[in-house]
C-alpha cells in the first residue's frame, strides 16, 4: 500500500527533495509558497489547484509547475481521492544547468507526464549512479514540453517589494507590522491591503510562510525541532508544529522522518 505521505531526500543529491502522497484526502494546505522551483504529477483522482489568481480542477495525468515565491494551494475535492508526486529543486542548481523559469503553471501533455514518471523512478533508485546527469538532461529538455519562459516580473510597487525583502531579511526575528511599515514607508492599512493584493498573503501571513520555509531548511539539515523553531522566529515548538502542519500538511517530525539518509 502506498503511504499517505512520505518525504524523500538523498545526501548525494542535496539540491533536490521530493514528496510522495498516496492519499491526498488527508493532505490539505493553507496558501503558501516555496523558495524552490517545484513541479509534480497528479497520479490519481482529482484536486483543486490555485496559483496566483488562477484556479483549476485538475486530475490524474496533469503536471503542475510552481515558480519560487508563487502563493498557491493544491487541495482535495470533497469526497474524492487523489495522489501525487512532487519535486522541489534549488534554484542555484537549476541556474547552473541553464534552466529558465516557465510561464506555465500546469500542463496536460501526456508526453511530459510520462517523462516525469520516469524521472521520479530514476530519482528514487539508489542503484543509478548518474542521477544528477539524468535530472540535468530532463530540465534541459523541459522547455520543449512547455511554452516560452516566464517574463521577468515588473516591480510595480517598489515599497511593497521593499516590505517583502525586509520580511525575508528579518524572518527569524521578532517582527511587528509597525517595523515593516516603517521600513517601507507605508501606513498599516495600506500595507495590509496592498501587500495582500501583490503577494496573495497579508504581511503576517507572508512572515509566517517565510518562517516555515526557514524552519524547513533547518530541519533538512538535521536540527532538533525545538532549535529550528527558536531559530526561525517561532515562540516555541508547538507554534512551529501548528504552522508547519497548516502550510505543508505535515508535522516537523514527519518531515524529518521521511528522509532517506545515505
């Protein structure tokens, strides 16, 4: 029987992480983002995928692509099962491969779906000695399955971009809305309204999302959960536990336990 949820990592491939979900009815996320480029395939059933202002009802055979920083959710349709495979890639490694972020948020291409199933099978096989080369070959070929590269996002509101950068730089610190407003020169009311419109989250929600991402990186390095919570700006381990489960539909302990230590 396929596990409800399992995370996969390999110390020989530190630039990639994966997740296998066999019963997505038990996996429900709040709106969140990733620092990595993420892509995956829905292997069974249906779900609702929301990316930015777009919403789709997707099903088995669909490939989803999520650029870094894009707020999204992908949750079960009431009463219906679904399953998926997901991969998270460090941007630094992808950039060394010459990869450019795609414009598409999803693809219905059967050829891409089949190829990704092969990529996951190769990734999880420890007997294959050239997995990094095979991954690089896949990402070099990925644009051929998709459309043009995503245009560079224009910074329509420099003060909002400054607010987001300030939050990212201080995500492990005690941070108030007044601190963020002072850093970018916006009033409380305008900051909350405009920030949510630009990023899909309130400043507080964005800060929480950033803290979860930071804690995730510490947990990936083997930190104790309590230490990761403190270093990421959470009040305590219980606070991290709640936020982590809300954003990633997994507890910190489950996230660490699922890793493949090599």
